[in-house]
C-alpha cells in the first residue's frame, strides 16, 4: 500500500510519436545519425547501446525528430518479450533519431518530473498496467491515451526530486563501472590485435616484431605467414570444450529450485549472464569462470559464468588447458569477428557444431609471449571482475529500493 496519493498521468505528461524513417536509408556503415529501435531498451528500463549493431541513417533527417541528451523515450511496441513500456533516457544530443514505435515523453514539471517518470516506468505496477491495456495478439502495442490512464503514486515534486537523486546516483555509479569495464576490455582486445593478429608484439629490443622486420615463415595449415617459433593449433588442443545439452523441459522453474540453467545468448547481460531459469535435472555443466559461447544465432556472443551452472543447446563452455584464459577469451572474440563478417557477406551461420568448434585453427604464440600477455590481461580482468561484482550488488540495492521509494515505505532525508 502506498503512502502517497495515486493519480493517473493524464494532463501531467504528453507523448509524441516517432517518425517513420525509411529502411532503404538504413546502413551498417557509420554515418552521423543512428535510428533508435526497441532494441535500444533494456527490459527493466534504461538505454542500451548497440555497439556493432547500430542502424545508421543516410537519408534526410527532420530536425524535430533529432533527440537531445536527456530526452525520455518509451517503447510503444513489444518487439521482444518484456520491452513494452520500457523507458530510456537518450545519452547524447544530435546523434539519435526518434523513430516510429517509440514515444517521446515530456512532462509538466509543476506536477511530475520527467526523471521521476523514468523511474516509475521501471516498477512492476506501472508496467503491468501498460501490458494489461495493450492490444495485439502476437505483437503487443500501447498508445499515448492508454499510458495517460496509468495510475501512479504521486508525492510532491520536492519528494520526487529526492527519489530521483538517490536512484540516479546509483545508476551513475553503475554506468561509470560499465564504461571503465568497456575501456579495459577494449585495451585488452587492442593488445591482442597488435600482438597476435598483426604480429607486432615486442621483439627482443622492445620494438614491434613484424613492422621492425621480424622473421616470418609460411604455415601450410593456416595458409599464411606466422612469426618464427609459433605453431598452428586447433581450438580443442588449447581449450577444454563442453557443448551444452538442454535438460528435460519439465525440470525448468523460475523459483530458484535446483541448478542455475542458461539456455543461450538471450540470458547474457554485462559480463555475467542474467539468471532466468533453474533446472532440477542438470545435465551438461559449466564451471565458474568458464567462457560461455553462443553456438546458435547470434553465433559468437560471449559471457563469463559467475557460478557453476547447467548449459543448454545454445551454449558451449570453454576454459584454457594451459591456464591462459585471458588469451582464450580474446581468441574467441577474434573468431566472432570472422562470424560477423561472413554473416554480413550473406553466409549466415545459424549455428556452430561441435566439429566446427573443435577444429577452429589458430596461430599459437611462444610460451614466453603468452605469459607476458596473460600478466597484463589478468590485471585488466581482475579490475573488470571487481567492478562487475560491485555493479551486481548496486543493481540489487536499486531494485530493492525502487518500489519502496515509490510507495513511500522508504523516504529520503
């Protein structure tokens, strides 16, 4: 029960429909503008960047449909399960386009704060009202009029501001940790590219090996030149590989009974997967710290198991036979680039088989170089791990506080 009075949103907010940008002008090549879609929303709310999957736009852009930083948008169509009514705040000005199927929310700040609306739309009570009043049998839709009828707890604007300040402080810290982690991962990936793809690792004099004239030899198996002293290996020679096998469907539950079960890449979140299901009859298992690889579309998506878990047909679990898990992680990142490139060329990988995975070939470096890389990347991975654990706790705290702040069970002094 709420300690605040309830009121509908009519007369307090307004929602503007987006523009029907033409798909013929969508492009994978980078331009100045990105068309937003429901894919830019997290299920629980918040802006989801689609790195590598953006819909760039090459056509003319109506200025009134170009977003400003802080614009509040809402998913009016349930393109994926749970997205209907999800809200997000646009992170930058002059880049993102207000597309159809998305609503732009403005608010009468004397009655309700726009940022308070953002957090309200994360609550189960608001999302449930939107879902129950939606239309459509296969794909659900809502409308501005239906959203205006949603009833919400409405404290004074000053109290709203205190709630927003607290929740935003938590979200700012979570976002900062995510940005640092992204940068650390990018640094490790760049180092991998320089050393193991371009072969410009430090030579005996500290200079880039290949660029400085380091000796290369032709490898018949790989059909390319590799540095002297390197060898060719298959993935199964350097990694322990477990292919997933889904347990009996009747064993699934959402009540935390049994063993955590991950089916595929839809379970993936930031670094650690999102727990959705459990099974009372686990089959194929992954160990804590294993690389979880999606072997069904989208092939190549990866995550790290944060606990021992059961894995389904959509996943494979990998760990290094030599303890070089950092090197193995970026080996798989490199192969994902190959899958993505082939997909873009029209040779779509619907799945990758056990034989495909075991037989993947790579140039394998000398032990001393591998050790040098692992020394650096282990430090990066430790920092990423610590921030990811911190974020997991911050998210738990935010999600625990959210409903109680909104109904007045907890107040901010």
